[in-house]
C-alpha cells in the first residue's frame, strides 16, 4: 500500500516538472509570458467545466445505464432461482408459518394488477418475522430437497453479479447454511438445543426469502408485466393455487 502511494506521488511530481519544463521552453523560444498566462488561465478555468461534464453528467448517465443493464441480468438470475428452487422452498415452509396471513393480506393471486401494493409490502415485510411450526414439518423431506439442490446453490453463489446484491446474497447464504446444518444432522436425532438452533436457521432463511421474493415481484411488476402476472397467479402464499399442493419428492436410487 505504501509503495503504491509513493508511486503516485512520484508520478504527480514528474508531471508537474514536465509541465513546468515545457512552459519554460515555450517562454525561452517565444519570449511571450503574456501569451502563456492567457492560455494557462483559460485552461485552468475550463477544468471546472470539464469536471462538471465528466463527473456529474456523463458519469451519472453511464452509471444509470450500467445499473439498468445490471438489474436486467440480475433479474434473470433471480427468476431462475425462484423458478428452480426458491418458490418451492417458500411453498413448503409457508405451510408451517403461523404468521402467513400477514403476507397474504398484501399479495393475493385474485388481486387485480393495479391493486397489488408491493411498495407497502416491501416496507412491512422487510421486518417480517415468521413463526414456523417445526414440529409439524417433515425434516427429512426438507433435508433431501436442500441436499439435492446444493449444487444449484453453489453455482449461484459463484455468480459475480449476485455478490453485488447484498440482501439477496445474504438470503442465499442463510439457505446454504440451513442446508449444511440439516445435512450434518441427517439421519441423527435432534437434541433440544439442536432443535431450537435449526428452527432459528429455518426462520432466518425463510424470512429473508420472503422479502427477496416480494422485491423480485416489485421489480417485475414495473419492468416485466407478463412475468409479474404469472408470478402473482402462482405465488407461494396463496392457498387457492392448486400447484401449491405439489412438493418435492427426493429421487430414489435405483
């Protein structure tokens, strides 16, 4: 770090020395200090306009364009995540969430497009706390699902685009941690402490996925209405969706 700083200082001093040398050469040849200072002051005055144009206007436009491009690519990845994994996990866990009605009042598959208030839903569900009835859950089935989907999670976590989406990455890490915890206890017995710890892991992963799903819905509503309508009609918190009865069945070895 110190060498990098020294290199920059030396480079700056070298540029100043070269600039002063060329100004001196100009004066030595033409003997016109008045001409030198006219252009020098003009160039210095234009620096502030250049800073305005480059840093405040052009840089802002480029950043906005890059952000739109990034969001489009990221949305495709998140769509794949929920289609292949996230929505199925939300379907299963929401069946054991005693507070699910707090989500359902904001999102209904029968709601009209303009009546879905996702702005309020995002604000409220960011602080959502579920109440998972783990004693009613088939832990073996959940463990098998997460175990089979582990390669998919690993591939997602290796995607550099997702690393810039902090909240989504945290949700993935929470799910990955849950998968690791359940895999470590697969086939064994749960002590009271293990049971409480696992329940907290499940709730953490579920709560964060709920918020990410609503964020995803909000973005698709604003940019991809056809994605949004399908996601709304098949949302994982609506009991009237027939496909919610379907759940993962681990593949049997033959």
